[in-house]
């Protein structure tokens, strides 16, 4: 759908064109016209589907009329994290470059003074995290009764972070005549409840299943060891085998693991940096910038730190851990394959995580293919001999059921078998056959890392 057909102002259309957006994404095509008619909109669309512009563009058009008054902002956007708030500010700067609007960003970790100055001058757009906004209100510096448009973005993330009571408090301070635009990637019951409370006769725009993943993402799961250092070695081997890795986000479930992976990756001479909730604002922004500018190849992150980050061209996602909440999987891999681009998502899976994987597969409605072979088969089979010709095409007939299970790995410490047990050879009967063998497995490795651990 062309942007010209949506009823946006000329100024907005001009900046949209310059931003390089040719066609409106479905959430934009369906959500912008009712927003311009000042209706409440409930927008549900997966991560990376362009929700930011779905509210930014109609807001810009609507803000062309009228002007801001001191301490009474005209519009309010709530974001769950500082990074997301900063990204929305950037979107306003890019898309609103022909609108002389005052934008105030109210996020934690930044001094109140500068924020106060902007509020005092009169802000057209207030972009805030709930906690910091309430701080400003409590200091008596900010009044919300002039708000015409209220946006709740990334609502499911707000729920995860425990912000719903804050949002309810904020909502009570807003005039009931306001317009509300509400966006979420998923719709858990608690979010459903607050939409009934915040929105009046909303136009609901739901793009694809809320739990679906983009078709452009290649998804694979990889059998790994549950011994941490072996798991990290497995991940490095996986990375070394990956083709066309430009940059990747590595997700871990725990903050602590994020730190361990970062140190380990650096020790093994990978370009890596970590992003987690405990970092101060400045270092988070710096890390993110280094990653965007391709100075860092591997960004290691926890879910809290990473949801919704706008990093347009991540080629790979690596789930070092299977996420505990299935919905986090959707969010994690939504960082690749954005806006129709190709993406790759790999997930390391230990035996203990089989159940969590099933939950993810139920949620996304499909089975994720094994990279290599199924868990069962890998377990049944034992390490193959190395040194076979790399390009040898595995014979279909030699399917694993014909093979006698080999002897258990001998001697020493007991170790979980892994698909990497045969690094350097093409598995000849473990499931790769014409049509499903990843290309890069038939190419020589560019580097092989040592098994020694950090
Ligand atoms: N119409 C469009 N054409 C091309 N790229 C777009 C369009 N709309 C948004 N994008 C880009 O897609 C990416 C994801 O958008 P974003 O709004 O952050 O997604 P969401 O909030 O739905 O997760 C951003 O890099 C954004 O600039
Ligand atoms: Mg978003």
C-alpha cells in the first residue's frame, strides 16, 4: 500500500519518502487512516512490523494543527525501556524533520534539568518510560491534562516489566477526551483487560497471528551439551560454521550468563559486547551504537535489555539458552528478518530444554528443524569418524535406522554427545540429504577455535 493513499499530510509524505520507505507495512496501512480520523486504535503486529511509524506518522500529521503550551505536553508516548524511548525519539526526528516540534525524552539515567527545560518550553511530544514520567509528575513540573494523543507502545513488554500499575496511574491523569493508540506484539489476558479500560471503541488492527514469526527467517535448533563450557564451545563452532554472518545477537536467559559469554567470546578473539539491564544509560547507548556501526559483531543480551531494539540489519540470532517464556522466542528472533529481509535464527538446545522448545513450537505453530539431526538420533548415534571427503553427498539409503548404534564414547569424563562431535566431516547418515544440507557445511571452515574454555 502506498503512503499517499493513507491521508497523511504533504510534509509527512515528504519525509517518509526521504526515509526510504516505499510502501506502508500492513500495520501502517490499516492503522494510520483510523488514527488520522482521531479514533482509538489497537494495533497488534509482530516485532519488526513497523509499529513505530504506524503511530509516529499520524501523530505528525495531527500535530500540524495547534501548538504546545508550557508544561502541558500535547501528546504522550510510553515506552518500556530507555532504548526504545530513544529510538522513538529518533523516529520523530527523522520522520518529523519538516515539523518544528519540541520533543522531550523523559527517561531514567539522564538528568532532570535538561528534561525540565524542555517541558517548561512546552513539548509537542513527550516520550517517556513510566517510572520517570511519574517522577516528573510527583515533582509537580508536569501536567497531563493537555494530552490529546496517548500512545502505549510495546504493551506486552510493559507487562513483563511490571509497568501496568504505573500505566494505570498515568492513565487516570489524562483527559478522557484524548485519543489512545495502543500497540503490542502479543495479547496476553492482562493486556486485554487494560485495553478494555484504556480504549474507547477502538479500531482493532491485527496483522497476522500475534505469535507468528516472519517467513523470511530461517529457524534451526541445535543439540548442545548442558555443561556450560562445552555449550560455549558448541556455540563457537556453530558460529564458525555459519555462512554470511554479518552480525548477531546472542540471547541468554540470565544476566550472569550474558557476562560469562561476553568474557569467553572476547577471550576467544571474537568481537563481542554485552547489553544487560544493569548497565547505566550511557554504556548501553554506547554499546548499541558500536553494534549498529558494525564495530562490534556479536551483541550478547538478555531479554529485558533487548526487546524491541531497532537494529535494522541483524543477520543472525543465536539463542544460547532456550527462552523460558515462549513469547520471548518470538521477540528474540524478531530482531532478524525485518521488513522482508532474510534472517537466520539458531537455538542451542540441551536435553533439559526439550519441554520449553515444545512450548515455543506450539506457540509459533510449527516445528523448528534440527540443524543436523533430531535429538533422538544424535543421542542414538555416536561420534562419526572424521576425515571423510567434505563434499561427499550423504546417501539416502544409508539412513540411520539401518545403522547399528555405535559404542558409547569411550573413557574419560562422560560428555553429552553433540552435533559438533564430528566437526570437520560431513555427517554421512545423520539426516543430511540432498536438499536439506546447509551449503556452508560443504565449505572449508574459515577458522576453527580451540576447545579450551574461558
Ligand atoms: N514502511 C516501511 N518501509 C521500510 N522499512 C520500514 C517501514 N516501516 C518501518 N520500517 C523499518 O522497520 C524496522 C522495524 O520497525 P519498528 O517500528 O521498530 O517495528 P516494531 O515496533 O513493530 O517492532 C525499522 O528499522 C523501521 O525503520
Ligand atoms: Mg516497536
